[in-house]
């Protein structure tokens, strides 16, 4: 469905607010929780706000508009929202700032009910399917002084050409698909982000070309299940234009690899069950595709994986890793793991440790299972006591940290290609960048090296970064 007119309509609201805001030097503050998809959404919200005449401030106390883009993938996100709302109440009282909350958590009725009941000072609430309509919602709140609640529970649509203000001028995120159809039993995302839909190849390629001409060196393709890009469209015979030969994730990687100026391509997250040979071959063939692949494991035990509805077994995961290691030179892997899924026994948890031992990941993102209202996992009987979950988490963490330390040693003495991102936050005199495998490297060098890929000799390793020397 063509949504061009809907986006055009919103441009009018942007202009109207811009007129109202003229010469007022208004400021906005934005807080983003959650994944890179949410961060990319926030960049779009920032794009809209800057067109309306707001400028960004990191200090909510001096903001005329406070925006919160929420996540609900785990419980601690909720604590953070309600803590933050207490703080924003004071900003509202002192400055009369507009308070707007959007994102995934707003798709949960029990949350919006609680906001309306306990935090009545919130002016605008909007969800994941109505982000494009934020200008209209804000206009109504500003001019009509009425509270706006704009949430739709639909499959969702794709909106192109929204304004965007990117966080970096070196690395950019490009969302290639929205939603998720996998329904892993622990996960809330399919309920709050709707069904899987892919952007048109032309829209993605044109966006990346524009980024390349804007001087961007690295792009990250985003989606909840990137390696099923265009699958739903093909299954349901939804028409799309095969632009530059793109009709799958593998062909998308190949097309982007040809774009001059772009030097690094990353993507998150692929699903192991959809890791077909054409994708593996494309990664191996495309020189710009980074050889660090994020391959979410979640659990190393076949029974738990089945309960999680992940649709692969321990052996299938390990075989896939083996195949990838054989076909992709210099491959490194990162992963996501959940401990304490309902019913997980100590022995089953040992399988997760076993896979970690075998694969030797470059990085592991570890999570304690968190019950999410509305998911099948929440209704499962054998919830694991917090104490056991924490014990397992600590055990996994100790193993992962010892592996990272061992792995870091291997870098010392090697020459690594590093994309220089800027000055180090902790030390003004040092520069910081990342290797192909996404390791942070800090080193002494001239600022003229920023936004270049250079060879660095690694001279020492520290848990979360490496030290390099530029010669
Ligand atoms: N689509 C991506 C990731 C989405 S959420 C994928 O399939 O890999 C990011 C990570 O959060 C997941 O990989 C999972 O490890 C974790 N996660 C999701 N739901 C969770 C829950 N209820 N409790 C704990 N961790 C969870
Ligand atoms: Fe959640 Fe699974 Fe979809 Fe990832 S693939 S977003 S974990 S349901
Ligand atoms: Fe969170 Fe939504 Fe991303 S729930 S992890 S922000 S898709």
C-alpha cells in the first residue's frame, strides 16, 4: 500500500508547528531505550523535531519537549520508564514542557492504562505503527491542548521518506524490514511491532547510495529477522520491484556491496533457521560485509529451544556454525543467550555452556529470562526462581568473560583494519575505532584519521577494548 500521501500530510503539520515555534528557540530532549531499530526510529523522530524548529538538549530540565522512546523486551525497561516519568513530572511542573512517550511499550494496554491513571501529565502517547503521525499528534496537543493517545493494533505499514537526523556521520543504520512473524515464546516483539514486512529494494538501495554520497563509511542493516528479507512478500505474492537484481537478503548484500563509498556492511539480527547457503556465500564473496556475524543462540538445549519455538536444535546450530566457519574466512560470531527460561533444568543449562565452549563467541549478550504479559512463556507453569536464574547467569558470565580474555590475547601483535570513529570519550588525547569484528580499539593519532579505515598494530588487550599503535 502506498503511504506517500500519509507522509505528505504529516509534512503540513511539521510546517505548522515550525511556524508556531519560530524565534522561540525551543529545545527537545529524547531518551531512547531498546534495540537499534528503536534508535533508528528515534533518529526519525529527531528529524521531525528539528524540522519543526526544536534543537536537541541532553538536559531534560531545560527542554520544552521531552520525548521517551520505549522498549518492553525485558522487565527492567518498565522500571526505567516509571522512574523516568517521576523525573519528568517535575520538568512538567517547572517548565510546562510537553511530555511525549512512544515506542514498543505503548503497544501494551496495561502500560498505557497505568500511564493514564498514575501519570496524567503525559501529553502524547503514540505506538510503533503511528510514529509517522507524531507531527499531527504533537500539533493537536500543542494547539488544541488536548491529550493525544494514538495507538493502533494493526499489522503495520512501511513509511518512506520520513525526515531523519542521524546520530553519527560515519556509521548509519538502515532498517530493511519491520515486525516479526516468528513468535518465539518468550518474546513480546511480534505483539508490539506487528507482522513482518520488508521495504522495497529500491528504497533501501537509494538510501544507502545517499548515505555513501554523504560520506558514511559503515552501514548496519536492521530487522528482527533480516535473513528472511522479502520472504513474506514472496510467499504472499505481494508485489515488489526487483531493483538491481534484489529479491532476497543475499542479493541485497551483493547489491549494497557494489555501492562506492560504503566500506563496511553489518546486519542484525539474522535467525539461524533462515541462514541459507546463498546468504553464507554472499557473506564470503562480499569484501565489505564484516565477518563478525551475530547468530542468536538463546539456548544450547534442544528441548528448551523447542519450548522457545526457535525451530532449530543444538546440533543444527552447531552444524550451521561449522559450515559458516568453513565457508567464511576469518569468521567471528556473537550471540544472544537467555538463562532461566521456564522449565530449564540445570542439565539443560549445561548444554548452553557446552555450546559457548564449543563455538567460542567473540561477544555474548546475556539475558535473564523475563516474563512478558501476553506471551506463551508467561503462562508456562515451571517458572524458574530468581535465585536460580541469577546463579546460572553468573556461571555463564564467568565462562564468557574468561573466553573473551583468552580471545583478546589473540589480537595482541596483529595488524587490524580499524574504522576510526572519533575521540575517545574517556581520554580526549586518544582516538577510538572498531575492528571488523566490532572490537573497540583506542590509540594515539591525529584527528585527520577520523572516518578512515587504517591499519593499527594491537599492543595490549583489556576486557572491553584493545590498545593500538598507529605507525
Ligand atoms: N529478533 C532478534 C532479537 C530481538 S530481542 C532475534 O531473534 O535475535 C533481543 C534479545 O533479547 C533476544 O535475542 C533475546 O535474547 C532477548 N530477549 C527477548 N525476550 C526476552 C525475555 N522475555 N527475557 C529475556 N530476554 C529476552
Ligand atoms: Fe523475538 Fe524471536 Fe522475533 Fe527475535 S525472532 S524478535 S526473539 S520473536
Ligand atoms: Fe525493545 Fe521494541 Fe526493540 S521491544 S528490543 S525496542 S523492537
